[in-house]
C-alpha cells in the first residue's frame, strides 16, 4: 500500500503581503466595500474608542460616586450599630424619658407664675423679718427673660446677728419656690457701730425664677425667628 506524504508549506511573506494588499487603496467614503480584514480592524477600533469614551464621560463619574459611598460605609455601619443599640434599649429609654419629664414637671411647679412674683418677694422679706434682721436694701432688678423662664434679681442688704443671717439664708433656700443667693458678702460693723452693735451686715443678690406664660413664650419664638432671619440676610 503506497503512502503519500503531504508537505504543507506556508509562505509568511505572502500572507503579510495579502493582508497589506487589503488595506491599500481603501475608500473611506464607502467602508461597506472594504475587504474583510479592514472591516474587522475598523470595528475593533470603534469598539475600543466607544469603551474609552464611555469610561471618561460616564463611568468615571459613577466610579467617583462609588468611591464616595465606600468611604461612607464605615460611618453608616457605626450609625447603624448605634441605632440598633437604641432600638434594643427602647423600653428602658422610654422609661427614662418619662422619669425626666416627671422631674421637669416637678421643677416647673417650683417656678412661680407672673402673678405670683409679688407673693414670692413678700416671702423673702418675711423670711428676713422673721429672723429679726433689718433690711437696709431690698431692690428688685430688671427681669431677664430667657428661652422658657424669666430671672428676677433682687439686691439685698440686711443686718443682724451672725446666726440669724445664716438662718435667713437657710430659710430662703427652703422656700417652696426656687430662690438662690449669689455674691454673698458678710461685713463687720466699722466705726462707732463696731462698739455699739454686735451685729453683722450681709450683701447679696437673690435670684428667683418664674416660668413664662403662653404669650411670653410666643414672643420669644417670634424674636428668635426674627434674629435667624436677620442673620441669614
């Protein structure tokens, strides 16, 4: 049985010449008539150009947004853990809120209203007279209005025995309404009074507080709104 050997020869130069021949004399106005290889090359270049333009014009912005969201991820996780802990402890937090609201209500009851201020001033005066002190000065100052309460300063100067002055300060602190003493100065008598009187004198500023009525709260809110509007302009 005769065997035949087939020798396949491949001419590389001829192949390159054939490829180069397909790219010669191309009419760019009629790409549909190009040979196969130029068509494939043009398609590949077009795809690469479209991908590059899509990256720079579209995907680059999306990538920056993605990077920003990745940077936010640790903060969001920490926020989630914090809110999760609050949600787990929600019944206890509600209980604490209720306790705080009750405490605030009790404190508000210790603040007199606008109509009760005269009675409170009289109570302070009676506390001093009840201890046998002499009032040399009892002058209410200008009312200072805060967000939800008003502060009434009172300049005091009383004279009497040491223990009576101390008892008066204790009586003031034990009043049913909140009254605080500030800038206390206790002075010994000088000159002729030093030999004839064994008493002392005390100068202080008493501050009492009252809650604002509905009209005053509304005025405070309007003033705050005007100040914010003025700051923006």
